[in-house]
């Protein structure tokens, strides 16, 4: 999507250091961390929000949770929180689906 910040990061138009990447997603540090580890896991496919997913997206959504686990293992996190903000009233600022992975371990 032309005007989407996270699409630009995914496409390399805006430089970012990926701590994880595969065919489905990229992951990078949140620019305003709210925990000592705060990573964003962002699918390469532009989906605006959980409010816009369909059952066709179920395999991708399932894989994203597994990638979160892989990243947590790679960073040797002993515990972590995953969260997804949905819609303006749910605190969503960037309308490209992403999972926050946060840990103070
Ligand atoms: P949300 O409120 O769930 O949409 O989360 C958006 C997150 O993206 C916020 O935690 C921001 O700090 C983060 N963010 C915004 N711009 C960037 C950027 N250029 N690089 C990394 N994180 C960003």
C-alpha cells in the first residue's frame, strides 16, 4: 500500500534493522519501546487491522504467533507479552497489522 509506513519498512523504502525476516514477515524494534524488549512483528502482506482479517488469513495469523515464539527463543526471553491493538479506540496508530512482543526479562 502506497502510503503505509510499515509497507515502506517491509519494502526497504524506509531503512530499518530487521531482527527477524522470512517470506511472511519482518520484525524490528519499536521506535518508542514500552518495555526493555519491544519488538514489532509485521506481516509482509498489507492487512489494515485484525478488524479486517478473514478466515483466509488464518494460516498467516497462526504462523505469526509461531514467529513470535521463535523470536522470543532467539532473544532468550524467559517471559513475554504479545498484544495487538485494534482500531483507533483500541490504541492502534499504524493501520498495518502488527503484533507487539514485549518483555522485561
Ligand atoms: P500501534 O499503536 O499498535 O499501531 O503500534 C504502532 C507502534 O509503532 C508504536 O508502538 C510506535 O512506537 C511504533 N512505530 C511507529 N513508527 C515506527 C518506526 N518507524 N519504527 C519502529 N516503530 C515505529
